[in-house]
C-alpha cells in the first residue's frame, strides 16, 4: 500500500517560511506504518521565527482592514478545497502519524466544521456593539473586538491538521496573522493545508509555517507572539503559561486528560461495548479526549467486561490507506515505550489483561493491540497518569455516587462519557462531572463536533476554550470607545462646580433606575 508520492512532499516543502529551505539542515521523516524513509523537512531557527513574525506584522494590518465578509469568503473557499482534496490530506495524515483512515477523516471533518461555523459567525461576532453609556442620549459607548496582532500556534502530532489549522481559522477571521510551529513528526499535515489556504486567497505572509524543535522554534514563537494557542501535555502547558505570564500576553491551551466513562444499570451494554472501542481506541488512544477509565456498576461489570473485551478482540489492526482497519499504529517508539511501561508495571502489581496486551511487529514497527485491564489500582502508573495510548482499565463500583466521585478524583478534567438507563439519567450524571465536555451515550465526538459550543478542560486539562464564540473572541481585544455627544462631565454652563458635584451621584442613581438600565 503506497504512501503519498514523494513529489507531493517536494512541492509542499517549498511552502515553509524559511529562506532557501533546500540549503538547510533537514530532519528525516519516516512513514509510520513501515518505518521506511518518507521525506525530509528543513529545520528552522529562532531567526526564521523572527523573520516570519516581521513579515506577518507587516501584512496583518492590511488583513485586519479588509471587511470581515471578505476574510470569511476565503475560509469558505478553503473549506471547499479541503473537501475536494480530502483523500490526499488523509494520505498525508496517515503517512505522518500512522493513524487509521477513520481517525484521519476526523481531522477533515473538524476543519470543514470549523471553517463553515466561523466563516458564518465571524461577521456577527466581530460587529461593533452599542452598549449602555454613562448617561443615555449624552454618552454613546461602542465595543469593537480588535485583533491581537500575530498569534502563535504550537501544534501537536496526534491530530496535527485539526489542532493547527482549525485553531488558526478563528484567529485569521478575527483579523490576526498566524505563525505555526507544527510538531517535528508531522509538519506536512500543516503544510498540505497551508497550500490550500494560499490557493483559497489567503496572503502567504499571514500564515507562516516554521518547522523545527520546540526548544528553538517554540521558544521563539512565545517570545514574539501577541497570543499563544497550545495543545499538548499539562507539564509543557504550565511552562508555556509561565513564559506568557512574564510577557503579559494571553494564552489558551488544551492539555492532558485521564478521561472517565460511567456505565450504569439499565444501559444497553451491547451498544456501550461497541461504542467504547471508538471512545477508547480512536487514533490508537493517542487522543486527549479519549477514555482511559471505565467505571461500571458492580452488578453489570462482569457482563460489560466480557462484551467489551469481545468487541476489542474483534477490532482489525493494520497499515491501510483505506477504511478497512479499525485502528492504526502508534506514532513513535516513545509512545510504544510509554504504553509497554504502563502495561508491564500494571501486570507486575496485579492487574489482569482481559484483551490485547501485545506489540504487533508483524503489522509494522509501532503497532500495539488495543488493551483492556481490570484490577488496576492507584499504585500502578496507569492508575492515575495519562497513558495516551491503547490502554484502558475497567473499575467495578458500588453505585452511581461512587462512580461520580471516582471519575472526579483526578487532577484532570477534560472529557467524560456517560451511559445510563435513560437520557435524563445520563444528563443528570453529566451535570456532576468535573470536565469541560461530557458526552451522553457517546464517547467524545458529540461535544468536539459541536463547534458552536466551547471545548476545553478544567483543572490541569487546560486554560481557555476552542470552538464557540469564545474560540474566536479569545483572539481579540475588546476596544471600548465612548463619545460625549452633548456635553462632557464638566459642569454645564452656569452651574457651579460644588452644585454640579453634589448633583452628580443622584443623577447617576436616577439614570440607573430607568427601565432597561
């Protein structure tokens, strides 16, 4: 099964925001499915980042001056190009990440959902809004969202299209320029979509892709940007938040998760067992919002465990550039080491493997079976730490109250899944879960796909939100302009200052008592 042709990577390589990229030191990229050399990517420097920001700042003012509807039209054209080129984009995503095609398609869906939502909502969200002034008829007050300037995006490797491009779309629509550092393992996922943005009419200087190590390129982006969007680990997020804090710039981040699923009596266990394979093992579990902990009421735990294990064992693993595989590969040797380390530690300390548990080098160098454990305790590494791989544990609980308490007993609060006897019961449980998103009768896709609603984490799982109005307005600064229409706050002609000052407070109090104030 061939990877995307090398000529396509050669074309995309010329889009990096580096002078003479062919003359630069380069990093070799491998096709994850096979480990064979795929292509190379030039390595950027701090000077490259500074140059990209200089060009972006020069272009951003002109971009912000264009009508919002013109900016939105470009993103609508981008959406159409993504749809037309979706097969090529999925090929690139699979080649660089090793994910199954269904997970690659999630990235395509996410980009087209975000492009359409924000292209339609931006004119309304960015429209100047008249608000109540100090004195009606005398003071006019208008609030206008102004762009931050140049936004920095540091994107991860697990969903490299959705979490670089979809996070950039609202920033661009808000009138900003964007400089992106893609993960070093997945730069072409960003570049393939950058090409489509340019074809749609976006000036190239407004969206710059600078590949390179986080210690160099990422650090330089934080030093130059006016706002930072980051997706990655909670540990790195804390470091970046400190750096942004020292510069007094805004920061938004989706970070780690140890996401729970709750299954109660009366739930359709066949349905839950089937859906849980998606909830736990999409992108081989390398997904911030995937489920790693399943809490099941004790009287149905044995039945659920048997049904879920059967579904997991039936999953098809494989290196396929089509939809024939349910789960693909892990992305790197580091991920294999983490998963095997967590699994070996759990087995030594008494956990039971009820499905999976084996590497699959017969399929490719980084394949690992979807794995289900029972008898997991907090003393095991996988008990509380995020594995970020195809490893999930089932925990029998006495009742719903215990399930909720244990679901919330974590430093994380990103996503959760609830399955109960009725929708109402599920929603009641969901309302008590400390997570930014909770899905009832699904794993994660309902909330993540609801682009009109905010998505993000509580506690150590993040700061700020993507999606919804906040996902665009975070890239703006509200500018308030108040105009004295008839007179200012000096005493009107003929009124002494002492009389005016004594009257001022009663006057404001009377204004506040008016209807609608």
